[in-house]
């Protein structure tokens, strides 16, 4: 997996091009310093910020919302007028606090992944919280679940690795899997364990499953690629890679190579680069006056981005796809801020 050399505080990644006088500093708050998805997200943010003559300051939470809040608290302490922020608050518990503190500091903020179902950008700090952007976890879980159903000819025991329990994507992806299992009656979900998005935990849990279920375990559903990589590592220890089917979600290049080799079945490719560019551009657009929040519809402030199921049939094409920063300058994204949107997040999706 591609590594991004970041510390745990705020780091500056250089951009270029013209300066926008009323745009302050640009910040992104990400979950991990070693995730290929987050590395792509930062690159997308850099493409937009760099085209406005700004660096991207990176804050790494390690999926710890309190840590993230404390780090942004230091940023906000002296004011952050005109700052553009795109942040994953790590869990629903911290979303309201960080958007309200951004408002108080004079910043504009786009939230990622974690939004409690009862709050929205139009009713909570509505002049500062620009948008909430995510990917449809139910769709991801369902389509990966149906891949397992198809590959197992409609029957067999499977187990699931879940992410951080109160994260909407973790809950949604498991709900999608359960929907697939209900439609594939020969498929039996024998266990669900929390792996907290972590590769090492995914490996340990899979080892325990192999001890408990042995050859009766036919498939492993993982709610992200990191835990899936851990599952494959455990299977390799027993010579079972490619024999026990594994699915993931994120679309990391490591996992796609495993799909090519037959050691994994599928993953859901979520485009971190496009998400980073879109989120950053929306925050910048409000600051520069290109977006009037009062005129936006709800579906423009709370939406899913498109995603692609990857299996052996299309993995080569996805692996060969590359983003070019010039195609994601602020002016290019501004032409249609919502080009990658597939619609509003439905009510109840984040419960």
C-alpha cells in the first residue's frame, strides 16, 4: 500500500499558481497517514488548492475524534477567517462540535463520511457547514455481498469484518451485506466481528475464524480494504488465499492486484482523489463567492459520490486509470461542482 509520510500534527503540502486574496489557509483532516485512499484524497485537495496558490495543511486523527478536535482547536484558537476545511471527524460524536467551532473561527467546512442523522448542513451552522459528502455504504455492502453469492453459487458460510461501529459507512456496509444475504438464502452469515478498519485486527480475527470454522468458512466480507488485506494475510498462512473468498471496499491498488491474482474477489472503488477535489472546491467556492449557500438545494449539500465495484472483469481498467492535477484545478471543478454526485443521502441512512 502506498505510504504518505505525514506526522500527527499539521503538515504543509505545496501548491502553485495564482493567489486568491480572500481565501485563507486550506486544511484537510484525514483518518490515516498510511492509507492509499487518504493519500489520494490529499492529492485531490492539493490539485484544487494549488491552482489557487495555496498549500494544503494536513491534520491526521488516526480515527480519534477527540484528537482531531484538539488539533483543530489549536488552529481555530487564533481565528481562521476564510479558511477552507475538508474533514472526516472520525465518528458521528464529533461532527457537530467541529462544524460549530469552524463557524466560530470564520472558516467554511465540508464534512466527510460521518454525519449524525439528525443534523444537516442546512440546519446546523448553516453559514459555515457547506456540505456533507460520502459514498453509499449500503450499495457497497450489497454489491460485494452479491459478488460472494454469485461466486459461491448461492450457498456457503461467510463472516464479516466491520469497521468502527458508530461510523455510518461501517453500519451501512454491514446493512448492505445483510440485504444481500436476505436475497441469497443459501448464504449464511455466521459471525460479525469489529475490526475497526485495522489490518492487524482483520488478520487476528480471521485467524480465529479459521480455527473455529475451518473448511466450513467459504467467504469473508470486509468493510474496508485494510481489514481485507489482514484477512488475506491470515489465509495465506494456511494456504487458503483464493480458496476462501474475500471482498473489500476502498479500491486500493494492493487489493486490486490481489483481485488480478485471484487472491481476492472484489472491492468497491471509492475515488478519494475526486472526493478531495470536490470537498476542497466547495469550501473554496463559498469563500470566493462562487457559491451562494442560501441558493443551494439540499441535494447539493448532502450527497453521495459515484463508486465502482471492481472484480476480475474490470480491475485492469481501474488500475490503469490515472488522475491529472490539471484536470482538477479549481476552475475545472467549478464548472460543475457536483459532477460526481449520484444524489442526496436519504433520510435515515446515517442512523
